[in-house]
C-alpha cells in the first residue's frame, strides 16, 4: 500500500515538473515539438525505480510448511500478539495511574507549594546516577573511580587557589609564608650564582 502511494506521488510530481518546464507557445504558432510524448524520459524512469527500490523493504520468503505447522505457527503468533498487548495495556494503565496520582497530589498542595512544584528549572542538572548509553557494557567501578578522582583533583585545586589567595591578601599562615620565603631565597641565590659565573666568564 505504501509503495503504491509512493509510486503514484512520484509519477504525479514528475508530470507536474514536466508541465512546469514547458514554455507556453503563442496561439496559432504550435510547433511540431509540442506534440505529446512519453510521460518521462528513460533516465527519469531509472531514477524513480532506484528511489522505489531504496524505500521498499525487501520481502522475506515464506518458509515451506505443512498444514499442521502452519496452524501451530498461527496459534503461536496470535498468543504472542495477545501477550504483548496485555503487557502494553498493563504498562499504560500503570503510567496513567501514576500521572493521575501526581495531578491529585499537586492539586492538594497549598498555592505557594504548588507554584514551586510546577516550576520547571531553566537548566536542569542530570542525576548523579545517570547512565550514558554505550556500545559496550561499562567496566564495574570505572565511572565511580573517575568521579572520585575528579572530585579529589577539584578539591586539591581549590585548596591551592585558596592558599594563593591567602598569600596575595597577606593573611597566609606562618608556615606557608615561611615556605614561600625560603623558596624565594633559593631562587635569589641561584640568580646570584648565575650572574657571578657570567661576570667571571666575561672577565676571563
């Protein structure tokens, strides 16, 4: 049915495009080229066939079976369909019941709490246990290890920036200030040694 409708629509579009491409001739000056021709060119027929072949699903060959096997297969198909519909109806009924209970709970709230409950966050965050769909099953504990490692790195970076801010503002502890002053002293000594070596080399 779908293929026949698609074939008819393709033919109709081709006819419309063919008519739109022709130029209207003035009355009384008809040419021999305006004589009715085929509906479309062989190239267009080939293209339409390619389109239809790409859109039509391949038909599966029916397996050869006797009357008893056919009756058993038909009974199995009917039972399969019936059980699937039972499961579908159960899932739909459960979902509708949850939605109904949710609406009833929202209607029972006070006006202020109802406004807060009905508010949709502008940028909702993903839940912590959100699982990304992958082609292969994830390794056990891999995601948790990555999260804990990233949290530790963030904590270390936060502590480092806090200590730097404390040093810049002049409120660092005595231990931090002593470590920084020792480091600066070592750097100054290295600079002095480098400058002394340059002078000796220049003098020689």
